[in-house]
C-alpha cells in the first residue's frame, strides 16, 4: 500500500479548508449587514414618505450605507424601532444615497441626520443629541417638544474645526498627530545635528592649532 506524500497531504488539507470556508460563506450569504436588516423600521422613499407623514408622527434617520457613524448607531436605532413611543411615534429610515431628492427637500446636511416629523409633516425637528438609545428615547418621549423647528430651506450650519476633526477617520487623525509631534522633533534633531557638527569642526580646528603650536 502506497502512503501519500507530505505534499499530497498538505494539498488534501488545503482542499478541506476551502470546502469548509465555502460552506460557511454559503451559510452567511443571506445575512445582510446590520444596517440593512429590518426589524420594526419603516423603509421610506419618495414613493411612500408623504403617506407615512399623513399617518402620524415619525422619527426618520437619513443614512448612507457607507457611513461609519450610521453603522455605529444602527444597533440602537433598530432597538428604538421596537419601543412603544409616546404620541404614537413610529420609526423609519431613508437611504439618502438612493433618495437624494428627499435629502434636498428636507435640508439634510449629511449622514446620519435624524428628523422628527409631526403635524402630518408640517413641523420638523432635528435631533442633535448623542445617538444612544437612552438619549433618543428621552427625545422622543417628550424632549422634542422644547426643540426648535427645523427649517429645510435654511442653509446648513458650518461645522466648527473641532466638529470637522471629530468626523475624520481615526487613520487621518493618527497621521495628523504624528505630523504635529514629528515635525518639531525633526526640526530639533536637524538643528542638534548642525550644532554637533559645528562643535566637531571647532574641536578639529583647536586640535590643528595646538599641533601647529607644538611644531613651532
């Protein structure tokens, strides 16, 4: 009986691992990312948003599938959609990348944007608190009543430098921090090298003068 070579065994093991990986991929292929899963959310677009506004108050998230902040808040937002909210408020969302006209209509400055529509859509309030479940619940269970109305036609407020920095990816922040720290250190190191080199030149000149004095 011939025993398989080590190369053949490695090939068989690799083939087995590929089969296992293929089975796992097939099993999870039908599971969409968290942002795309549907719980108690009302999926809104240009074809049904007006009807939804007529039916009663609704809290809407305008999001983009690529938006990191949208993904970060997705779990809490889905949990929010399962809550029994005051005044019969419902929870929905709009994919802003597929409904750009709605973004212009409601004055959406970026993603995610959270708007509460009441009075059949005649009154709009923008939620600007932190995106935790606790904070959104406090807003929807009465906090919105003291919030100023949102004017869709008003130009969006320009973000401060701190807000712009906060929205940057961590990789960009890390590179910026390294640059801020590294630049002064590089300048100091270069100046120190020049200083040391000048000291060495002075020492060599002094040594040459000393040798010349001994020769005389």
